[in-house]
C-alpha cells in the first residue's frame, strides 16, 4: 500500500484513529497522509491570536500537525505527510483519497447519539458511501491493538462476496483468524440454499489461500445487531461490510443496515464499496 489517509480534526476520536492507522501502516509497509478540511467557527488552540480568521485557522492546523508528527513519527516506519483542504468535509476527503492515490481511509467516528455530531462523526457515512477506497471507521473508545480476529458476514446478495479478496489479504498480512458468517432473516429453503452455496465458495477460496477461518450461521431480525453481538462475544478486532451503491436494498450490505453498522458498532468496521470492483 502507498499510504493510508487519516482525517484529523484534532479530537481524541481522530487521534485514536491515527494510532490504529500507524499500527496498520507498519504491517503494510505504508506511509500515512493526514488530512484536515478547514471550516469556519472551528475550535482551535486559543494561543493563535491572529486578527485574520483564515490565518488563525491555517496557523492552528499547521501547529497541531507539527505536534502530532513530532509525537508519533518514531512509531511509524513509513513517512508522515499532511494536506489541508477547504470545502465540504466528506467531498474533500473522498477526492483526496481518489486523486491522491490512497489505499485506505482510516477515520474516527463518534457514532449517532441523537445530538449534533462532531466534525468527523457527522461525516462518517457520507465518506463511507462515496469513497473510492475501503474505509475503516473506529469509535473513540476502541483501543489500538493487533488485528487477530476478523468478522466477515455473507448475505444472499452477490455483492457481499466482493470484499473477500481484500479481506483475505488483510487476514494473511496480520495472521488473523477469519470468521465467515452466513446471515439471514428467515429460514426459507431458497435462502438457506443460496447462502450455503455462497459460503461454500468463500470457504474454498480461503482454504486455497491457507487462511485460518471459522464458519458460522446466524438468523435474526436485525442483521446488523446480530453481527455486532457475535463480534463482541468473540472479542473480534474488525467487522467487514460491503456498501452497495447500485442497489438501494434493505439487505444487510445496503442502506440502512450498513449505516447502522458504521454508526453503532463499538468494534471497528471496514466498509468496501461495490464501485471498487
């Protein structure tokens, strides 16, 4: 990977995401590019007492970037760099990832609380939905740690299997155990048959790649809650989902369930967009 793109608003959530990104980047022999999108009325360090508001923003961001790089540069094997953009937050981040040749976005999110979201949290699913690269979203309370157990749900949509090659590579790089879960809302014969065929194909692929894996089957009304509960019970480090842009369905990997996963999972979620295929 060339570099990971990490959106930074200088909150604890975005710094926690940076710590995750450093761990991942070191395993991938990758660098990190930080990005901050300027917005008015931002709460920066009060010590930057300049008259021109744009200069206050610029100086505050530059100084904070310097502090972050000085603090973390010894932990990152690759290179640190940063970009400052101005405009719509999710648009600028997605453009930077696409045209800046990033391999993944790693970002913090506060999730949905019913109150006004923070800078990154309010834009999380917009970035996930529009990004041209995989997006890893991380709640601020989840500590940075090695990826040893990955949850990979499979539903009856063909798109749900598109993430398998990318997730397989991650599992191999980290030496992680991959839990393949076929998930469904009903016990219809056709549903079970389709899921069984899809999961058999995935397991055969993983066996050829020599990935350590576990197979499981789950049924329930809330597919996102079901997967999160399974991940928590198994002390997982990562959940992977597909974001289906072509079909706005009610399946697990289409809206709104994917959005629920990104917003509410206490475990990091890796979202891979179908437009990447």
